[in-house]
C-alpha cells in the first residue's frame, strides 16, 4: 500500500454541534464527518482511510459511516490531545506501512480531491506538504485587557490547513519522539515535522477548506450548502379583501392609519397581514388563516392580526425553516400608503423576526375600476418565499 489517509475526529468540542461533538453535527443533512471522509474514500490514489474517534463516539461513528466500504479501516480511539490522537492513528496504520500519509481534521469537511491531489504531488518531491493560504487580514497582538500592543507584519505569514502530507515513517518517528519527550500540545502535524528537521513545502490551500469551530461556522457552512442540497425553496401567494365601514382608522400591515372609514372584519381586518399570513401558510402547505383562526371563534373577535402572522412564522420556525422575503401589494384609492410604508415594513419585520430588508410593501390604485376603485373596500396581495430543510 502506498498512500493512506488519517482522519482525526476525536475532538470533544460540542460548541458548534448543539450538544454533539461537532464532527457529528449535521452539515447539509449529514454528519460533518461523513462529508470530510468522502473525498479521501473516493480518491483513486488513496488505498486506505484510518479514523481516530472519541471513546464515547462509537454509535455516532457507526451511523455516520454506514456503508462506507472496505477502504475505511475500523476506527481507533483517540488520546487526550489532538497530537496524541494523531499519533495513535499513525500507530494503527504502521502495520500497513504506507509510504505516504495525509493527516486531516474532520472539522474541515469541504476538502476537495483537487487539494488532496496537490498535497500528494508535492510529497513526491518533499518530505512534507501543507496546504495553506496567505494571511489576508491585518494581525494585531493585544494585551490581556483587550488593547492592541503591536501590529504583526503579515508578509510571509500563511494559514495552515489540512490534509497535511508526510512520508509515513518520518512523521510517525517525529510523533513518537515528541511523545517520548513528554510533549503533547502540538496543534498540527507540520509542527512536529518542522521540529524533526523535515522540509515541509506549502501548496495552495483553498478558501473553501474552512475549519468549523463555532456554531456560527456551522450555520455559515450549512448556508453555503443550502441551494444545492439541504434546503428547498417554497413560494406562495395570498389574497384578501375587506369592506370599508364607518370608522376613523384602518389597520394595514400592522400599522394603524387615520382614515375616513374603518374596515369591516371579525379581527382588526388588516387585509395586508391576512394576505401575508396566507402566503406564508401556503408556502408550508398548512392551509389558510381561516383554518387556524376561524371567524366563528369568539376568541379572535377584534384580535390584532399580528397574532395570525406570528403564528405562521412560528409554524415555519418549528419546521427548521426560515423566511427569505415577503412582499405585500395593497390595492386601494385611499388611504395613501407611501407615508406609512417604512412603518409597515418595520412592523412586519418585527412580527416575523426578520430584517426589514426582507420585507416589501407596495401600493397601487385600480384606476377607479372595480370595488376597490369605487372605494367600497381595499384588497391586498402577498407573496412569500421560505426555505425549508429538505
Ligand atoms: Mg381577512
């Protein structure tokens, strides 16, 4: 056997994973580890893949790797530090005596076959090869109180990624020697190779090859995957009409507007919010506003329609979905909508707990035609786009 991959997945970090070790957190609808393993399992030059896992993670690992095939060796249990876990994985591979090994962190699930290929190619010329990207940010050193004390020159500074590739015998020896000397805190394998005097070359990393550390990293990674696999887009419309009646104000899109008439209805008769509620319910296939808040039910007499809209938003959140954008068009000769448009957007954004930039309000007359043209009432159209987990 010539080239092996070692995937280090023994970390205990649960910050990103909602209580699960992050390498088992769902990424694009599957455990992060499954995604990290795939390019190594599929790479034609890699003959075996060894994993190192946490002592308690057997069931999670089994679920994440079911059906992976014979190229995936049975996992070994990691140690107290990343360095120890990597060494234990190398020891497990020693019997197979690969010529080269690529050591990869399971927390980098976006590694590509191209990047793996670049590391392997460089290993034909150098004892070690590490994918890396130039540091683009200005680096500051701060004191413990959070004040800057120095600016670090970023020329010749690189961010090291994984997989880091080495000649197997040399990196195993470097690991054994460090452990024998009581050193256990190296955070990457290149540092051990450097310490052993091995030449380590840089190859081009990838901005996609990010390390997932925090819950926010995980959310961003899921977002990155969203259009292709994990999410589906739902769009629907809503429509509502209410008749004018005696009164001195109307509720429209969550805002009270002084007017020569009121609007007749069982609730506050906010046609804008009713149309939008129906659009959101339509997007998730959960009927219409009348199904959930029947006009025959005295509880909803005079109720603020924000209740109905908030209920639709809750139903979307309960499915793990999110609202991409909503758009309401009001059809009336009067009142004038433009002066209230900003307040309407803000009110609906607050009810839906989304940014106002995702909320649109438009208005038009119907040129004196039809019921709205005769000022008998007003109408509202709405559309909503929602992302739901597939
Ligand atoms: Mg209505």
